């Protein structure tokens, strides 16, 4: 068995250059300067040094390395051998040493009670794993594996190359608050309350992962107007000279400032390029495309990335590229990624930022700011669900999934998925708590339980799915479906004093068959509720009812006091008067869809019924069929005169709808009075007949043609002294009550137009 010296191998000062069989003498110089003789084997160890087999003790005797002395404590080979040498059986075991492989690498795991490894690189080689496979390095720090975009300060857990798998599990108990055990893992911005209570675990909160960022100052700010008091600042103002590809800082940066620089760090100049809709940048535009000066102002600043730097005794020069990937020398602006190879401030339209509409800085001379960002993210999650990967199977991509679980006693616990809070003054108008800016098929998908309120807010409320109660024994039941809300006040007084106006959708159940599927007995209403809490009905104002109880399968249009309905057949059930607007008409439409007749009122307080001509005067009026007739089924009871207009007739239809008889008026003239004519048209070969029924008194009647009276014909009664001055026509008759003929009182008097006098039936003079 061969033996390996624990201490002396490095101290062997001589041995033969050739390898011989058997034991080879060599000399060893101890730490006290004593030279000892040893025997070594012809085989060499991994450090190309021989293996010690035996040594010569102080008495000059060769002692095998198997001899164990009684005391230890010296590094001299004269000490007991067991103190200075270990057998191969003592490598990679407890209380032994770590062995080396053929490459001189430690093959045993390193496990120390506590240690600080003072090396710039910590890494693991190929790792043996169970199931007979090996893994690439899973952890490294202070080394970028040749990736120029991985800064040496980055600690990698996997990810050196594709399929370099690394995993991290953090287990602990968040037993206190903030940094004193409030979070299992915390990630912070470089500037903040380092070493103090930083995370959000306050009072009795406990956090698994805390991620925090904040608006932070630049790592370096340099300019003639600036005495930098930040980290590394030395109280000196430095002038800045800008070129198209570099920054010259005078005097040179000190060592502390140099240590703050990083390759590819972003650097801004205090010059704005032209562009946007405002001087020096752009105001945010609202959804109508209008410039909103209450929103974010984006300065169109020049910026770039530091590629390298060098210092002389007088200045420091930083080279600038527009993009750390393409590494093209020059600058860019906020509004354009094009490289600008001329110095900021020298291009047409450039202005010093302090002269912009919304200045970022007030400095009047050139300045640069190193280590800033225009927009800071607390977290940016990206899922690249692309179709370019060969033979991929993935069909679903998820940005983030939060799984919440509740037990049988979940009703006693508040279980919240995502909370976004804001504290502070009113931010810019373009701010938001949630922005859904994707182009996916659905922006929001919900699958609520029956008791889940989908959206719980005053401006917009979306109620649970549960409908109104089936128990209507106490009257109609209601359930709000959704509502909007707006305050009756405005500005900073929006919340007081105020009332809420809530346009609301709700359902009312007015009957129930107990089935739970009985939609026929529910009314859906759209209207305005004033007062009341979200999810409740306040005082109902104007509204529309669908399937109202008073007109099932119809529509109700309701004011504050009453409703009017269109029933299932389109009939109008008015809850009040039907009043056309000023100067408007109430139209009727014929079976062809044409406006055939209409009613309107004029300034004479007359109700008029008018008819469109059969040909019509417009497309909607054309095609009106039939006569221009007002047809009343049933009688007409007028509280005033029924008047026929000039040159119009008062007609009568027979049972076939033919106008068979009519009366009309002939206007009076200078030689005659007005006349009413009654015409009865012939039909079926017979002349028409005009009958005056019995007991009818006619003051004056002119008949053209024969007159047959099937009863008495009573004419007007006069005395001789009161006879009319003339008759209406030649032959007109009146009864003269005190006139006598043949000694008998009562004479029928006739008017003789040719003699202009009244006579008896024998043309005699009337006497009494």
C-alpha cells in the first residue's frame, strides 16, 4: 500500500530525476531547517511528485510509514507519521481530506461550518447526479462565461448555455416585519433604504417575495452647474464637452466615481431634439387624439450607452454608442432609434432642456446624467409564444396564473388575488392601475360563482349571477344586474355633498312557478336609480321595462309617475294623453306601408284629418290606396256642430261601399239664397227616392221632380198679418190660420212670384 504525505510532499527538496524501481532515497527539509532522508516510490502523484514510503528517524533508522508514534503536534517529518501522512483510504471521507482527480481538481464536495471564499469567481464544474447523468454548471458569480452583456456582478443559476438548468428554492418563515424576517426573498433598487426596513411586510404581514423599485438619482451627474453630492462626489464642478461619439469630463473623475461606471450604462445629455407636439417633447394624447397638458410630458432627450472610458491627469473621456447591441458610435433620442453622430445641442432645432415646455433640469450649461431610466418597471413578465420553434408542441402560453385555495372555513377568511393600491396626490391623466393593451380574442374572461360580484365599484358595478328570489309571497322581488354611477357634484367635491345617479339594469319577478327557469314572469328594466348603495335600488326614476307585468312580452316606457306600454301585438296602452309635438301630426299607414291619413291641430283650435293623394307626394306617402275617406266604425257623438267644408258633400254609402246619396250646399248669390241639395242616385234601374219621415217640419223645401209623402206634410203656420213678405220660391206654401175661405178658417196660402203676393187655392185674395 502506498502512502501520501499530508504535509511534506511540497517540502521535498530533491529526488532523482529518473524513475527507478523500488525505493528511491530523497531528502526533506523540515520547517525548522532539519534535513531528513526519506524513501519515495518510483510512482509520481498528480502534482508530479513522488509518494513517500518511509523515512529515517532521529536515530538514523528507516521507519515504515505504517508506524504510528504516540504524539503529534509538529510538522517535522520526525514527528509520528500518522500526524503528517494520510492513507488513500482517508480521502473523500469524514475527518479525511479532499482528493484530487487526474486534472488536479477537487472531487469531493466542500462542506464548511462557515467560510468566506475570497475569489473573484465561484463556480461548479460538471456535476454528478443521480440516475447516471451529469449536469453543466448551475451556479456562477463574478464570471460571464464570455457573454459580453452579462455583467460580472451577475450571479447565474443555470443559463450559461441552452439547457444549463439551474433551480432555486428558498424556504423560510417570515416571522417578523420588513427586513427583520418579513419576506423570504427581497429584490430592491440600487438606491434606497439599504440596511433598514425596506419591504412591505409591516405589522402582522408576511411576504414570500418582495420586489421593489423607485425613482432614483443618477449614479453620476456631471456639469459646470453641478457640484455632485452623490456617492463618489468630491465637491468639484466638472465641465462637460459633448461630441458626436464621446463625452469629455474635466477635471478627470476620481477613483470613487470611476468605480460607479459600468460598461453599457445609459447616459443622458441635457439637450432636447426637435419633435413631438410641444417645445422639447410631447404631451400625452388622450383617446380622442387631443393633446392633454395634464398628462405625461415625454422630453425628447439625447441619450446613449457608455462603451468605454479612459482617464488622463486632466480629464476623463467616455465613448458613447447609440445601442449596446449594434455598438454604433453616437447618440439617439427618445422619439427615434436612429443614430445621431453629431453632438447634442448642435443640430437644427436642439434646445437646452431647461428651455423646454416642461423642463427636467434647470441647468443652463452642458451636463450629463449617468445611470438613469425614463421608465422604471417593478417587474416585466414576457411570454414569447412564437411559432418559429422547430417541432414545438406548446399550444398555450400563460403570462401569469394565481391559484387561490380556500378550505371549508373559507367564509371566515378574506382571499384576495391581486391588489393594486396608489398613495399620493393625483397623478398624470394617462396613469392607470391596469392597462389591457393586447390584441387577444378576449381582454377579460370571467367564470364567477353564483355569489361572485364580477365588478365591485361605484362607477361600474356588475352583480353576481344570482337572479331575484323565487319567493314572491311578500310582493315582487328584485335583483340588480349592473349599474353605473356618477356624482351629482364635481371636482374635489365629488364625494360631498352629493347624491349618486345610477343608470341601472335590474330584474323584477312578479310571479313564480317554482321551477327556477321561469323567465316569463320576470321583467328586465333599464333606468335611473337615485341614492341607494351599489348593488341596490334607490328611488327609481325614468326607466324602460321589458316584459312588464301590465303588458307581458311587451315594452313599457315609464316616467316618474306612470308607464305607457306597447303590448305583444304592438298596441299602445297609454298611461296618459298622447300629445304630438307642436306643429306635428298623428299619421296612419295603409296596408302598403304608405302614410294615407293624418290628424293635426291648427291655430283655429280645430282638429283636422287629412289624406294623402293616392299617388302620394313622397316615397313614404306614395301608394296610398282607396278613397280619401274617414271611416268610423260606430257612431259619432259630437258635443258641437258637425260641419262639412265648402264645396264638399255629406255622403252616404250603400252596403257595397258605393256613394249612393249625398247632400251638398250651393252658395248664395246676388239673386238667390243658399241652397242645400239632397241627391239620391239611381241604382239597379230604379230612381233614388228622398223620404221625409212623418212629423218632420220643413221651413222650406224645394223638390225637383215628384214628391210623394206617405203622411202629412206640415208647413209653417202664420196669421194673415204675419205672412212672410215673400216665398222662398214660386209656389211656396204656408198655412194661414186666421184666413177664411168659404166661411172656414184656415187656408193654405200659395206664393205667386209673378204677382208677388199670397193667394188662396183659388188664386183669390186672402181674407180673415
